């Protein structure tokens, strides 16, 4: 992994730690649970295999479900900036993660949602090549998954 990628990963984990720290201070999340969450995210980001990253997030048994909507393009001309939106009406959503199956680092983004937050995220991902994008949602009823194949014309991660 090059220095720029490590720096970017450190910034992301630092931001995640700050958000989880706010949850701890607000009493919404006990400190030991916040540490366990950060460790799981670190393991998921470190994995270079899609199945391992999904497993590190606890999403291996997630059900593919029509209740999670993953919107994005069918074809992306530039893999460096591919827009995605994830929405769901599932109750008690606490986590939304986006994984790109064929990226060098499959876990592209993780969002921790505080209680009472609308389950909606919108972001742009880098995609190295054409791949299936997966949205993993943790809600009161369990883990749910939505998938979307995206054809990339020009890669974003390696070129």
C-alpha cells in the first residue's frame, strides 16, 4: 500500500473515531462497543478480498432484500468519481457500508447512523474496474444487502 493510501485510510479512521467518540460522550454507545466497532472497521478496510471485508463487517449472512435501494449508474465513464445513493425505510438503521467487489480494497465507505437518523447516504466512490457494488445495511431486523453491477469505462483506482 502506498503512502497516500495509508494517509487517506488514517484520515478516514480518525474521522470515524471522532464520530464514535461523540456517540460515547452522548451516552448513545458505550466506550467498549465503540472500540470494538473501530477494530471491526479497521479489519474490514485492511482486507483485500471482498468476502473477507464483508465478513469483517459481520455481513456474511446478509439477506438480499428489496427494502434497500442502491442507486448508481449502469455505466461510469470515469471510475474515479462514481455517484451512489443508498436509502431504506427499514427501522433502526445503524450502519450503511458500500463495498466494491473488484477494487483493490473492497470496502469503500462506512457510515454509522445515530438513532433516529433517516437512512439515506449519498457519496462518490472510486472504482478500479467494472464491478458489482454492494450496499450492506444493519437495521433492527438484521443485515440486508443490495447489489448493483456497474460497467467502468476508465478505471479510477489504478489509472
